């Protein structure tokens, strides 16, 4: 671009003697011979002495041809109106010497008359408003001249600019009703995000009429579209937010070159006004405080009455009144009416099933129509993915067509759809019910309520010779299996976790019922030996998957039952407090002292106390094994969710 300016300068041609940098702007223009009308206008406006003064000034100088292109009679009328002429001529003058290299780096410049000109530089050249720069950097003693091919006319205020555009009649009416005309005709400057007539027409039915009847609300909405100061497009794209005149924040985002203000698209930029700049948007901005939440918004729309009743029946009102934000794909009344006969009544009588379906219509986050169309699927609050597609018939979520979009609420967005969408069936596996019976075979040890875990072969509750996990330590020291269950539940390798309802006394049994399926082939059982400080029992069995049968020789085969004896283990997390000679497993130090041979700190087999020293065998002898575990298949195959603990 700078090369282009240099080229234009080099090719500058004047019919009279070329000016030198010793001539002021007036003499330089006179020497060029192509600014006769401009000089006559400067004389008529009383600006000759000003343009001969020290300055420096930058003049965007229209040629005689530029003045001749004005409508017939315009020049004569201006020469007879010195004040208007002076205002127009000063709109061509910028304080300071701004050369071409500087000009191409600007998006706008303030002129001496107080208004601004837009500057655009691209491969097609440089434009000042709608005028092309045809020669640049003509030097003068008190500034620089850039030659342009059109006369620049100062803009009018933002109100008159909007009225003249012809596509903001509703906005103009609203400003009049709100008493804001004089405000926006004031000095400003203002940046106005101006909704078109189509934007107002897209508001929900009755909204505009309600606003026009409520002056305070109307003022709040309209001033939410105005930001103080000049914010040209080049400035806006650098912002993430701006404070509107009503005090609320506007969110500004740029994606793939498109600029959005809240949920509206900026469709035209940098419409100049004498007291600001207008950016055109395709949706009306509603201040957050003036919006109702999703539930109350739906309550106000008759065609969502069935949906509201369903939300109430499912107990989801408080959730959808929460902060969110949420995006709701809202089936209208016709969508619910199209369900098979009796379906809606059955759902209203089953809150859990109803909530499962309704949450499939809700997506966390605020997704405008353009966001939705840019997605191939959306993850719903129910957890499943809903597919987004666009065909010649329109936009769809699953099999429902989106028939109305971007109904704004205080905590999200509603899109209306013409069908109730149903979440996909959960992944299912063949599942089987098992009873796990744990019998305490010790003389005097009490077992804490044990836990049974159905899992795959790629995990284990513990590993010999390795430190116990925090959850295992809690079970071995306190008898509390809940942390262990909480630790295992999120793992994909775990199918089911259940805990006995109470402790198991010596010589008694307890039964836990669990579910197994697929390649979740192992069942592990564990619990604490209560009288110890960190000893637990555990066993891992392969779950029986077959039915009982008869061998050829007449012996009975049991493939529906698995039996194992559970060993006692020391978690290695507490210092052994009995006599050293009474401690099973690796050697230890003195009673009450940490193991000096390094045995403490990891899980090892506890072979049992033998009644030596300070422990009475009739009470504390738990020679391993300590428990008998029987797992029996008791239920027929059934369809189960992919994981019970999910």
C-alpha cells in the first residue's frame, strides 16, 4: 500500500509550475491548477488566512471535477451560505501533518470541524469516506495535501443518520416514545448498535407493543444499545465486552471474522454520524435484568403450556430457574399432542421417566441459532448426544424441526421445535444377579460391613508389596468402606459396588446382592478385622457364568457357584502394637515401634496371631483364612444399564 502511495506521488502532474515545500497550502493548491473551486470556496468561507497560517494541516483536497460532480446548483448554494460552506471545508482538514504512510495505518481521523472521517486502505487504494485518494503527500510549507476525487459532506447526528437510512423506522419510533431523541442528538459521541426493522419484527409476539407501553423498560432496552465514545469496527473487534449507557455489560465476540454483540450479528459497520458511529445488528438486545427466566418465559407463551406442565410434573422448575445458562429445545403443544395416545398421560404419572426425556431437550450453555447450526451434535443435560442437521427443509435436532429460534431469557435461550425428541436407549448388556455370602470363621474377630465389587480383570483392590491406597487404609483402620466405594465408582472397569448392611460377628454370615455383566468377570470382597488397627480380609473370585450340569460319570458340576476362603492382610499403615513375636508376616521391631526391617508401609499377608505374649488366643487368634466367600448365581439374565454404578 505504501508503494502505491509512493507511485501515486511520483506520478502527480500539475499543469502549472510544480509547488515547492516553501509554498503554503493555499499557494500549493493554486499552483496545481486543479483546485480552482476549492480555493474559491475557501475564499467565500473566510478560510484562506487560516490555511496560510502555521498549522500544520492535512487537507483532503477535492479537485474541480469533484465539485462539478455535486448535484446541480449545490456549489452555488454553498457559496451563498458561508457557515455551511465553512463546516464542509473544515471537514476536509485534519490537524497536524499526516503523511500517506500514517494515513494507511488509521481507521478514522478527527477533522477540524469536530466530526470524523473513515479511512479505508486495501488493494483497491485508499478511501476517505467514499472519496478515493488519487494523489498523496503533496508537500506544503504548513502541511500536506492528499488529493481526493469527491467532496466530503459532514455527517448528521446518529438519529438523523438512522432515519435517512430507511431501515430503522421502528428504532426511530422507539426513541421518540422513550424521549431519547434529544439525548442522541447531543454532543456524544455515541456508538450505537442499531437493530433493523426486521430485528424488531423478530421479537416474540407482543414484546414490542409491551415495550412501547412501558417507558422505563423501553429506555432501559434502548440505552442497552448505546456505548459512550467512538468505537469503530477496528476498535470493537479488540473488545470482549463494553458497558452500555444503561450500566449493563455487552458481550462482544469475533469468530471467523464475524462480530457478535451478545446474540446478535453485526451486519454493517462504521456508519458515520456527526456525534458518533452506528453499527447495524440483526437482533434487538435485551438487558439481562429485563428478561424472565426460562420457566417464566415459557409460561408467558401459550404454545408452551404443555411443556410447562411437564416441567412442573418432573420437578424441574427450580433447575430451569437456576443460573444456567441453558439452551432449551422446547416442543410446542402440537408436538406433545402428536405423541401416541396415552403417552403424555403416562409420562406425567412417571416423574423419573419424564425428567429423563425433558433433560434431553436441555443443553448446558447458551447456544444461539448460529451456534446450533455450526454444531453437528450437542451434549444434553440428560447426558446423551442430540444430533444437529440441516436439510433443504430446515434445521433439525434429532427428528424435530427447529421452527423458531433465539427466544432470549435471563438464564439462557429457547428454540422452539415441532416434535418431542426421545433420548437414545442406553447401551445394554446381558446382566446376572449374584448373591455374595461372607461367613466369619474366626473365633473372636468382628468384621466391619464388607464391600463387594464387580469389576474387570485390569484393576484390583490392592497389590501385595505396594502401599495401600488412602481409601483402602480408611477401610483397614476404621472399617469404613465408603471411601473405597467412592474411589471405584467412577471407573469404567467397575460395574457394580454394594456394601453389607451391618457388621459380621464370629460364626455368622451376611449376604450382599450384586449384578454382573459382559467382561466384568471378577467379584472382590473386603472388610476390616475390627479388633486390629490395620488388618483386613479380602478375596477375589471369578463370577460363575454357567448353569449347574451333570458330568458323564454322574458327578454333579456346579457352574452357578464359586467358593473361596479369604485371607487376612496387614495394610502396613499402622505401627503394630502387639508383642513383636506375636506379629505375623515379616519381622518387626519392638512392640509399639515401627518395623525396622521395612515391612510397614505396604500390604502384606497377615498369617494370624498365635497367642504369644500380650494377646490371648481365645480372643484374638485369627489364623488365616478368616472368611468363607460363596458367590451364587440367583437371577435370570436380564437387560441392565451398561454400568450399575454409573
